[in-house]
C-alpha cells in the first residue's frame, strides 16, 4: 500500500508537506494497577498508528479490546492511577505526560473528540449555544461574546440543526439523540482542530440519523481539513468512511492496512471472523453466519502466546510459546521500506510500535492463509442450518400464528401537576395490519419512535386494544378471560433487548429458566429435566446452571433469555432487538441459534430491529413503520431489492455495506431532520416533510400528498404493498 493518503470520493487531497503525521502514536501501553491484591489490567499493549491531514483511520474490535482506552490516553483523559508509557505526538510534539493545563490548551484547539454518549458529554444546565460559545472562548478569550454567540449559531447551522438562531437557546434534553450528537460534532469543529477522534459516534442512533452523522463528519473533514480517528464496531461504517483500518484484540493491534486490503485480503483469522460474522443487506439469505466461539480473554490474565489462540479454529502448537509480532504481509519490513515511509531507518522493531502504512498481520499462519486462499468459511466451522419444516408449504396454507387488524394505541398528552388537563394525543400506533404464519419470521423495522415497541406491548398484553383486534393462534385477545390468557401465554413468549436487565441478578441460571415452568406447575423432576435440556439446546454447558447472570458475557446472557422463553415450548416468539447490544462476533452466534431453533422447533418469530442487515438475513417478510403506520410490507427479497416507498428506499440506502468498493459506488439518501412528533403528525402523507420524492412532484401532486393519507396498496400484484400515492418499485442495491 502507498504511504500517501488513500483517495476516495469524499477524501480531501493531501496537500504539499502533509507527509508528516498530524497524530503519531508509538508503542502506547496503558495499565490500570490492581487494588487490594487484584492483578493489573493491561488495557492497551503496544498500540501504534499515525494519521495525516485529511486522512481517516478506523479502529475496530470487540468490546474490551482497548479501542476507547487508547484514544482517551491520546487525549490525556485517563485517571491518574492509569500507568501510560510510549509516545503520543501531535504535529511532532510529544504530548504524553503533559499536565492538565498544557493539555487543555490543545484539546478542542488542535485535537478534539466526539464521545459515544452525547448527553453525558453536554452539561444539562447550560444551553447548547452557551456550551458551543464556551468552547470557542476557551481558546480565544479575547473574542467578544456576541461574536462567540454568532459562531455558535453558525456551527449549529453547519451541522444541520433546524432554526439555529432559535435552537441555540435550547437545553440538551430538548434535543433528540441525533441532534445532540450533531451538537457534539459542532463542538469538535468549533476551533478547526487538526485531529478529531470519534468514539463510537453512531452506535445508539437510527440508521437514518447515522447517515446524517457520517455526512456531517465528512463535512467536518472538508471544512477543517482534519484527520479523523474513527473508533467503531460497525464494519459497514468503516468500509465506506475510512482510508486505513487498525484491528485490535486483547489490547494490541493484530492487523492493520488499507481498507481494501483488510476487507478483501485479510490474513488474520480474527479479522476474517469479524467480517464473516456481519450480515450483508446486499446479499440474499446465505445460510449461517461465521461465529467466533468463546469470549475475549481477561486483560488481567492473558494466556501465553497468541491471545486469540483459545478461540482460533486453526490454532497450532507453535502459537503458544510467544505472542506473534505485527509483521508486514510476506515477511519482516526491509530497511528500504522503513526509510521510504519514515525518512529514517532507526526503528526496525516488528512489535507494532510504529505504523508504516503497509499491510501488517500478527499471525504465524498468515502466509499459509494467503497461499491457500482461505476464506472465513474455510477457517471457521459454520453450522448447517436446515430449512423450516413448513418451508415447502404455500404461505396461505400454513396455520396463522398472529393476526393484527387496525391496531391502535393513543396516549393522552397532559399538562399540569395537580389539575391535569389533556392538551393533545400521542399517536403511538395508528391502525396497522399484518399477520404471521407458522414457521415464518416477520420483522418490524423503522426509526425510534415509529411505534415498534408499542406494537409489541399491545400484542404481549393479550388484552382488548383501544381499537382494532389482535388474534393469537385463533384467539381474539378482547374475549379472553383470566384463565384463557394465562394458558395462551404458554404459546407466546418474548426475548428482550437487554438480557442483563431482564434476568434477576440474585437468581442462578437454573432458577431463571425454571421460573416459568414452576409458574405453570410442572413437577420438580420435569422442571429439572427440561432446564438442562434447554441449557444444552442454546449451546451452554450444564455447569452454567449454578452461576449467576453477572458471570456471563452478553451473548451468553441472551442465550439464557432465549432458553427461558423456550421453557414452555411456545409456538410464537417475540424478539425485541435481541442482538442490538452485542458485538458482531457474538451477534452471529445468537442469529445462527435463532435460525436453528426455528428450523428444529417450527417456531414463528415477530422480530423487531433497527439493523436492517440482520433483518435481511433472518426475516421472511418485512413491515416498515413510520409514525405509527406501516408504510410498506412484503417478502424480504422484494422489499430489499425493489422497495416501493421513498422511506424504505432511504432506510436501505443509509445502511452501510461491509464492502469498500461497493460502498464507495453507492449513492446514499440522507433524510433531512428527525422524525416528526407523534403528538403532531403531518397531515396527509406523514412522510412528506422528509420525502425526497415530494420535492420533485408538481403542485397538484403535492397537494394530494398534503391532504390525503395514502392507503397500503399492492404494488406488484403480489405480496408487496406500499402506502404512497406515487409508489414506484426501484432497485437500490
């Protein structure tokens, strides 16, 4: 790979003299000393990288790999008890070890950071305008306050905040999550820094807001010429946004190189596993994902040799004696290569302490992987998932598990503490229809606030809805008595988004799984037999039965939640964002498990998710929700390949594809603004205020969109329907 900045459609061209790195990290180590006899935690071990002006470096890896700690060390934001060694140079000046006053003069001015949680990064008692102005005045105290205020308003306008002149007086809690993240980016841009470190800036955001944030970061790079360090676990974001990639595992780099080299020519089994574990929304359902067994090692008790060896499917005895060095693909670096990259040959270390810009791998089998042309599927044992037993039966001939017709849920909007009065209505769910057949997965997708979770709660309540009807396996919930409702719950269970909060921390795994069995009066012998049967079914070990939830990883806790949901042998499983909180490697195992269980047990799934790549992989049909209504529904392949509603097209175009070449060639539809308030939905078509098609229509056509709410009509004479007056099926992938 060339040592020059990799140019993409968005990358600013390297300027003369830009060969010197803006930020250079060399052999960085961070150790947190153990207290009360506990061992030290080696959070970062020998990290090295450099970024030049206008360049974007992506740092990826599972939770606990040291990504965020390394960036906090570079910013000088770690606590005093952290022991930091190595070198961090900003424009060639060593900043590691500078005191708080010296670092404060550089933070925000030369190097700035966008944090993962914008709400914790903003002071709740000050307006966003005051906080932006403060960031400007901190590095230019002589600037008149009025000019600082004008700069704050300009920054809010630059990052797309509507009505910046008025909203700069708002407090952080009055902004949505996406708008708060935009404020954080505006603050990072306030003083035109040379380096912006972004720590998971899109993790908790909807895909449409994520597209806006990435667009803003591109704007920030173009406006300031800054180098960007993007820390993320989203390999799709990395593919389309960064120039070079650094993969971390157990606190150290295990592979680094150009984004195309890493994605199309990875030589490290860990990186290959991560890429194979990612569902692809641009590909049809393609069998099981690549699972990476086990969990990352404890950073206070690292194994001897390669830290990935306990999880590596191609581990050899030679992997155990020593930890492999980070070496260039094809062999150790030559003196000429080091001289070419750095202008001097004084460091021939192969420990990964210096970033040479070439493809480097920490694996003794990397050459063998290249010679044999192995892919992730060749290295990792991928389970063979059979078809659902009723897959050959026509959909209309299968048993109906769930039918929802005209379901409505409105919440009163009240004002006043003592004497409450109704001032409006929140239209959470506003008349939706769908059904699920035996052995089928229906996914509900849409942005936060569209009504997905409310729909689930209305269904799981098994009570009379405000309007419409819910029929579960032939039983109208409006007519169920207490005993009938209790009996029906055996056939319908739920798996929650956050497994830790849904499991009682005081109960061992055996009691957690046994609880529904005991509630339905199973005998002690049957309960014990069934619990151990379920533990084995979800891929856990029998000895796990006596442990508590805190002793498990996130993926293992989700498996426990699935085992509990399956205890009563339900026929319908409701899955509320079951993999959104998991690393991609753990997520793949849970998705494979859900598919295996569906095939073996003939389950039906109502799957709620915001990750449309996961939905493409697991769902048979998709219902797209917007402001309490379903705007498009149909079989997954039809909706993904030729969506008919403009909102669906925008959602699909916003999903990054983990393929640099394809991602660079795509055109993204970036929606303006946030979701309107469900307390005041727009008249006519609810999507028209953000619709990319609306602005192309004639005046009479626009009037129709503003005055008449479209109905959900078939678009291709088959299963696909869209609620749009001007629905048109268009290929987006």
